[in-house]
């Protein structure tokens, strides 16, 4: 019998779900929207979950290994995605199970020793690569910064200024994931406002291919993240950047800020250094500090929450302050569906 598992509500089924994932060598990932299970005599023999448009936590009992069982589970999850008008989906799974998914029309886009990510539908990675090709600029020293800019701070601006001076061209990738206090559109506008000062800067969205729920979901959990899982996911994200995105734009240097505050972001920096090796230089810059305190978007959001606008004005560029203040004044931050405003 195939049915939904209500994780956390049905303790027996939740325990079976955890045990099955562990048996399959998968991390127990609670970041899911919808989970189903195939039961035989009340015993869970196969399971799969969906988060946004990502299929993950797919496992079949060792005693019931069968492509037919896996197909039943995945097809049910695809039906759920289709019912929710999702025409583009990903699978996050172990490399050893890739053949099951390619038989269902999925195509691998990134592989590490522990994880393979596949996608199906449109728009897909090839469409994103075409977007990058159209944006490509000439030069020998090509830099890149990936930033969430939630909101953009004088620390971000300092990093951009430094990278611009050391680059023939600089690409600023703005995280497209809608899990921040400020929307992707607002954050793009902030970054573009700073980019307009320079002739050698291009602003690009990340879509779902950098720092997203697909490549690195634990990034958005910060201090609530499982650090072992974050390490695996950071490697996926860094590998996709190194193997697919950087070659399209001939990127030679990735610029990042050092991370004294967030263990998850520190893990990301470590994994980038490991994955990039000598192919891409990872340039880690000291974080800008004021009166001994590191400038961060977290500090800005704390000041916004406290309505301390003088503090906000000190921490964001003068061009960005009207965007930040106007957005908050519009009252659009109070009821964003599914947003984690503390991120």
C-alpha cells in the first residue's frame, strides 16, 4: 500500500522512515514538504520525499530491492509535482541509484563521491548555460562572487570593490532562492545598483544551480544545520560551480569573505577550496569590521527588527538604504509565504 507518511505525527512510521534511510546509507533529512511510503503488512519497504521541486530521501528496503518499487515511489512523487504545476524537477540521491532515475527521464548534472543530482523537465541546466554564454565577457582575470545580499551591506560592497580592481571582468551571482527577508528581485536590484558603478561587472541570477534548495539546502538553516550534511551539500554546490558554471564564463577566481560567524558558511569555504584545487583560485578576504564588530547582513536584519534605522544606515551603502527602508515600509515583509525571515 502506498500512502503519505506524516513525519513527526505518526511516530511508528517516522521511526521506520528513519531506519530505512539509515539502512540505505542516506542522511536523515527533515527538510521535506511531502513524504510517501510503500508498506507491506504495515512495514515500510520503500519511501521518497519532495522538497519544493526536489525529489530526495528515496530508499528501498534491502530485502525488497526492486526497480519496480522505486519506480512506484518516484512516479507517485512526480505525480504530486505535476499536480502542483511543477514542470521541472530534480533528484538528489546516491550515485549507485542513478540508473533507476535515468530510466525515468532524468539526466545527471553533477556528481560527487556521495551524491548525484539529476534533473528532468524545463527550463534546465542547458538553458542556464546558454544564459551564461550570452553574458560572457572577454578577459584573462575573470572573477566571480556569489552573494545572497539579504540585504547588501558595506561589507559586500567592500568585497566587490576589491574583486573589481583585481579582475578584467567580474560576475556577481545573486542567489535566486526565495528564502530570505528580501525577495530575489529586491536583492538583484540592490546588487545591480552597486554594479552600475563599474563598467566591468555583470549581474546574474543563480536560478537553482548555486546556493539553492537543490544544491545546498542547509545553507539556509545556518545555526540549525546539520554540519555533516552541510559538508556533503557544499561539495555538490562547489562541484557544479567548478565543473559547469566557471568553464562557461572562463572564471579564474572565486571571491569570498572569511567566515568567523557562521559554521555552515565556513564549511562552504572549506569545500570550495577542496573542490577547486588549482583550477580556480579561492580568494578569501577578511571581513570588514566597524568598531571591532564584523559587518554582516545578520546585523542589518537585527537592526531592522529593532527599528534601529541609524544602525541600518551605517551598515548598508547609501544607494541601498532607500531600497531596504522602502521595502520594509511597504509592509511586504510581514507575510511572505514560506519565507524564513531570520535567514
